[in-house]
């Protein structure tokens, strides 16, 4: 859910249900790393409500698009982590397989 | 760190920070009193005034990111994640602990229990027994679902301590017996109902689970050897335990890891040569033997940092006055020594890849929600 204004789309708050620090903190990192972002941050308004608010203010681009790009970046990072990890595990099993058996 | 005037700093090629800022950005300094530079500088324009770009470029990340597996067996795994931010490493850790599904006993139907362990305590203990089965083969059971072969696993526990044995009997987790065709207990029905209709049990399995290819030669077991209760002569326990799929956020019994944690790589730097008596003193100070003595010839002995990974940052080596100028203890901010201890449902390397996939799914759902 997005809370923002029609006149100025460069600043918005996104309210994500059923998410917590896991996603919000990782997204804050990728958002901060985007040069189009001037300010961003997140908060969990109440600990017993599974909801996180992510604030994004940009230098002009629509905040929604910037957040989507950040999600995309995080996904690409994850994919790279996964492939590198799988490769490292396969290499480890190849070199150490004979010793452990 | 001694103060250096700006104009005395060495010229550096473009897009590189001066050394002292590089140090602040990439290392946590563990000083005698407290650690400093603990924060991560994530803002892309943090060093814009110096003409240094701090933004994340994926090709740069791909070039620098490394994974090194240190230890791997069926239960534990230790590996290094190098070149990633703490926020993402922490996301993986949080997902491993609380958002990866497993199967765990959720309902216990007690037919008879004369042991001293109360039924609710017994049920709680059963719930915590790890079940060795791949949760990806099962579906979640929502509130209105009937238990079937796709969302439930049924175990039977039927143990008795014979009166004539005269000895106490220990009930172990491996006394749980898998019932592949579901519950044996009948649902209470009204006597007036049609007597020809088949009596219903607590589960409605359409087929036996051991007819499925995944389980035909591979019966579902639990981690053996966990003490569930103790029975005195004459006491018995007869019950059925129904396991369903869930996540650690709901209850820790569904957590697939005993624990998952990371620590930043310790870095121990000798700021000056430490020789002879001081070298021996330094070696003796360290409780985890980080330092070694190197023979430099001509009777000169010099301390070296041999095992920095073992350092627990207890700071004993810099506690005495003056030593802080000789030894620097630091932590590398983007190098994580990640450890996963699996409970047995899935091997640890599979758990990690599943955790990464879950973070990807989260991103994807945000993108679809916003589109």
C-alpha cells in the first residue's frame, strides 16, 4: 500500500503487511545505495502489528519506481548469492568428498 | 589513529577513499573501552564531497562477492560470506530461524497416559521433537482443511512399562511409530447415523503415504534418542501425534535450525614490531592462542599473528596500559563467518539456499504489489 501525493510522486511511504526487519532493513540498504534516493528509512509502528512502513524520498523520480528497482536489485543480489553459494558447496564437496567418506 | 592534516594525505587515484576513511568504512575498531566505527555507511552520496561514489553497482558486487565453505556435514555448516552488507546477511539469518517451514507435531490425541508427565507437558515435549522429512513435500494445513496425506504426518506412541519388570522405562523419541495411512482413532459419531457408512478417523487419507515414491523406501522418522518421559512399573502412554507444516515465527518447534548465526571476521594487526620479552608476554596474554613467536635469527624473537580467526575480541591483549598502541583489534565489516546448525529436516546447505529464495520471493511480492 502506498501513501503519497499525486502532485509530488517523489516522496512516498509504503506500508507493507506481514513484513518485518528482515525485508525492510535489507531494502533500506539497497535503497540507500541508489543515487536517486535522497532520504529513506523504515519503522515498525507497533510491535504487535505485522506491518512495516518504508519511507522513500527521491531527487525527482517517482518513489514507487525507485522502490521497485531496489527490490529488483535485492533480488539480483540474492540470485548471485545463491549461485555463488551453490558453486562453493559443490566445489567443497568435490574436493572433500573422498575424505569424509 | 593519529591526526593527519588534509593536505598531508597522499594523493589517491579517483574513486578511492583516503586510507583513514577506508579504515573507518570497512573495519570496526575494538578499542580498550568500547568499539568504534560500528555503523555501516550505506548512503550512496556519503563521500560525494570527495568525489567518491558509494553506490552499489551490481557488476562491482558480483566481482567482489565470495563464498568459502569451511565445514560441511549433514548437520552443521560453516562458511564465509565475503563482500556483502550486514543487512542482507542478517536477513538470511532471520529467515533461517523464523521463516523456513518444517514439519512438527501440533496435535496430540491422548488415549491413555498414566505417566507422571502431564498431558500438556507431554504434548509440548513431543512438539519439539525434530521430524526428519523434507517439508517441501507437504502443504500447509489451514484452519478449514481436513488432515490428509498431503498436509499431515501421523505418529503413534504406545509404550507400557510392565509391572513385573520392576524397573522404570524411559520413553524415547524413537518409540514414535509412523502411521503412513493416517490416524487409527475413530471420530465420535452419533449412534443414530447410518450404520453402513464407513466410520471416520481423525484424518482422511485417500492413499497411504508409503505408496508415494518419496516415502516408499524411506520411512519418515524422528531424531532418535530424545527422552520424552519415564514410566514406573504399571504406567503406560498411548497416544497419536499429528504433525503439520509451519514456520518458526509461529512457534520455535518449526524452526529448521538449532541456531544460525554469524560473526564478523576478526582482524588482529601488530602496529609495531613486538620482540623478545614483550613477544612472550603477548603470546601468554591471549587465551585462544592467536599469536605465535617467530625466530628472526640472532636471538631475536618477534610476535606474529598466526590465527586471527580464533580471536574472540576479549581485548585481554590491549588491557594493560600502552598495549593499545602495539596491537589493534578490528573486525571486517563485510566478511561474515556464518554458521548453520540444522535440526535434521534438511541439510544445512539446502536450508541456506531456501532462505535466499524466500528473500527473493519477498522482493517479488513487493514488486507485484506495487505494479
